């Protein structure tokens, strides 16, 4: 998303409405929430294993 949206509410509104129309017209089958969460958690876990030093500096404690 561009910073233009913050300066121009009409631009944001047009973008948002286009995204809603696009989503409503999408004919792909819905993906169950649980499946999405499992896939996202797997991605997070892979990233953490790939970059352990970065992750450890971001965690409190």
C-alpha cells in the first residue's frame, strides 16, 4: 500500500472498493481457517530455524 492513501482518502476508498470487488469475484475455493493457520505457523517455524540469531534478539527476556 502506498503512502498516497494517507494523504488522499478518496484514493484509499477507490483502492479498498476495488479490492473488495476483486475478493467477491474470486472463484477459487475457500481455504479453511485452520489450514491457513497451520501453513502460516509452519512458515514462521521455518524462518525461525533459518535465522535463529535474529529471532533471539527480538524476543523479550
